[in-house]
C-alpha cells in the first residue's frame, strides 16, 4: 500500500509529494523546495522514515514544480522522468526562475521520457501515467488503481482547474483531458493536486464550477 506525504513549498505553495510503500522505496513528485529550510524538511522526512528514493517525477515543468529537480536528483542519484513536451520549459527554466525571484541549483534534463499509459514501478507499487495537456504542454497525471488515488498536478484542483492563460495553455484541451482521462476514473478516486487540498473525482465531477458541463 502506498503512503502519501505532502509538503507545501515555495511562494507558489506547490504540493510536493513523497510516495512510499512497505518496501521502503519511494518516488518524489514535483520537488518545489526553495531554500535550505524546505530542502531539509524533505530530506529529514525521507531519513526519518528510512526511505530509499528511486525516481523523481514531474507532473509538468512550470518553474514552481521543478525548482528542486537538480537538488533532489543529485542528492539521491536518481533519474528524473517527465513528458518530452515539457523540455522547452526545462530549457528556459533559469529565465523563469529569475523573473519570479526564485533560486535554482541547476537545470536537470529528463533521464526517462514518460508517455501516455506508461507504467512507473517502484518497490512493490505501480503508477500509470496519464497524458493530460491543457494547462501546459507535457502535463502528466499519475494514477494508482490499487490505492485509488491520482496525482493531478495543475490539471484539476479542489473546485477549480488549471490556468490556461499561460504559455501552451489551451482551455478546450484541458477540458478534454479532465473528462477523458480523469473523470473516467472511479468516483472514489482521491485526487491530489499541485496546489491546495485533496478531493475526489466524484466530487469534482458533480460540483466543480470550472468544468464544462457535458463536455
């Protein structure tokens, strides 16, 4: 069974997730740490639980979600995985960081290119990759059927959806991603977003005011 630990980091209040199972293996998703205190918070949790990081994942490559990529990858010697369409954001990440007054430890390229329906294994657990563009090119969600949860990045939030006014954003495409990839999951599936509290697919399907009805 996968245990989920959520941290909220940097001025954009990004949710960084550590997923671990009974084997002690773990995956880190969207490392948003800014500064030594936040870095030590993540490292301290992993050390206190005796976890062994095996993989680093990005739901997408907006600067607030990737600022700790190089630090985590280098600290644990683990590969970084994400969708190929995210690469332009990675390339220009130092410029984005500077424009928002954020500090980066370096740019980390993808070691593993994750595509639609890709299977991600760690310890005794499996995640399925869902390609969900619309908020940004290359956006991915990570679904655990066995544990009934999905990491949604900035695609779907509690009573909201991702912005589409940023570069490569597309409202119609985001609606298609939500309806075709997320709202086809069981209603009881817990959705852990890139910002804010968790929710369920069933709740958002019937009450999210930003989801187009009958899409």
